[in-house]
C-alpha cells in the first residue's frame, strides 16, 4: 500500500467500533517474527506469508476463504 502500512490499516480497523469485529487476515511477503507479533498484538485473526507463485497464491487465498466461510465458528 503506497501511502500507509498494513499495520496502520489494522490499527485503524480495530480502533473504530464499526469495524472492530471484522475478521482480518494479514497476507504479506514478510516472514519476520516481529511482524507476526505486531499483527497479533493489534488484533489480526490470521497471518499468512504470501506465496510468490501465482498458482500457489491463488490456492492459499481460496483456502483462507473456505476456512472463514465453512470451518470457522463465530459466536
């Protein structure tokens, strides 16, 4: 994102009562432990290191979607 970081977007989402409970999965090129910790500290629901190959990326996105639509339980 050219003008803001993903962490800033996540911070804004969690600070707003209207978007606070929306599930957020961070998909990033980073595999740094500090980025993982920062995202979870800000309230992300998932952290996925983005695959570089298009086919693997597409499958990863589909799996994430299937998890949130079919497997995950909400209260």
